[in-house]
C-alpha cells in the first residue's frame, strides 16, 4: 500500500529530511494493518524492523520479575516504536500489542540503507537528531546523579524526627558537656556553701532525681535519632543504587547508539567514495 511521505515530518529521527528524502523513504517502507489486541512483535523477536503508527494505538510492554505486564509506552498516531532494536539490529526486549485496529508503517534497516544510497546526505540529518537525543540522555543522567540524598531525606522528616535529631545532636556535643558540668558544679557548690539552709543538701537527692529524669528522657530520644540515622543510611543506599542502575542503563544505551552512529558514518563514507 502507498505511504504518505508527510508522516515522517513528525518523527524526530526523520524530521530534518527534506521532501525528496521523505518521498524516497516512503517508496521503500510498507504499510500494514493490524487487528485489535494483535501482537506485532514479542520480546526476543529479531529487531530489524520499527513501526510508525498511522492510525490506532499500540501498547509496548515488558514483563517484570513478578511476571507482571508493565506498559512502558503507548504510541499513538505519528509515533514510532521498536526503533532502538531496528537501529542496533538486536532482538526486541519489549512486546508490542495493538489496543485497537491499527495501521502502521513498517520500516527496516534495508529501507534506511536504500535511502542512504540514493540520498547520502539524509544520513547526516538523521545523525543530527540522534545526537540531540544523546545530549538529552546525558542531561537526564546528570540530573539524576545530581540528586542530593540529604535533601530528599530532609524533605521527608516529620516534626518529631527533627526534634529527636536536634536533641541527639546537642546531647552529643561539647556545648552540652560543658554547660551540664557548669550546672552540676554550681548546684553542688551553692548547696555546700548554704549548709543547713541548702535546698538540696549532701548527698544531693534532688539533683540525683533530676539526673535520673534527664537520663530517662534523653536515652529514648537518642535511640529515636539513631533509628532515624539507620533509616537515612538505608535511604541513601537505595538512592545510590537507583542512580547507579539508571546511569548504567543510560551508559549502555549511549554506547550502543555511538556504535550505530559509527556504523552509519562508515556506510555514508563508503557510499560517498563510490560515487
């Protein structure tokens, strides 16, 4: 079935192609029809083809560790899916199923190769768009790795947890030790000097009562702060793991895309030299 070349204007990787280049690409691709709830491809299938939705809707999903379907994309009219597997010629890691009757353009690596043979400069336009995606991915990695775990933890603290941390922080400082020592020495000295008129004569029973009350209150507050510190450490570890995992995934994708760019540049170089 004939394909409308204007469809490629809205696809990022093809958006810089001129009218002639889009017309050449439209001659190569195939227009396909899919019924509702029909599987277009499944994880593990050869990834030599990508699809552009002309009409209808598709859901792209993966199966998680609990064997549950997780929808990661829902391409509608004018959107493309399966592009990464097509460019890398690697098996699909996702499954694509139609939600409703869908018409889609099927495009494979041979279609792009034929385009580059007839219009070598089209490869530069596509590489330009791929380069922009690289920059966006790099910015995303930087924004994720720049997250400060302390700011995330601070935003989640309750009033009681803030008070417990403050009490524990002051109780473990030299300011507390010095001020407490001054109070004890002053209390003992004044009661010794007053002798029979002292409100808390030796052995300072009232002072012992206050110290016991202080210890009874301070100990659980410090334990609360220690529990908070354990929670902070766990959250930091989770954030670090999440950031590292996401960064690893982005780096792997960037490395694969760079390899594909090198392959495309080699193809373009050979095509130009043969002309």
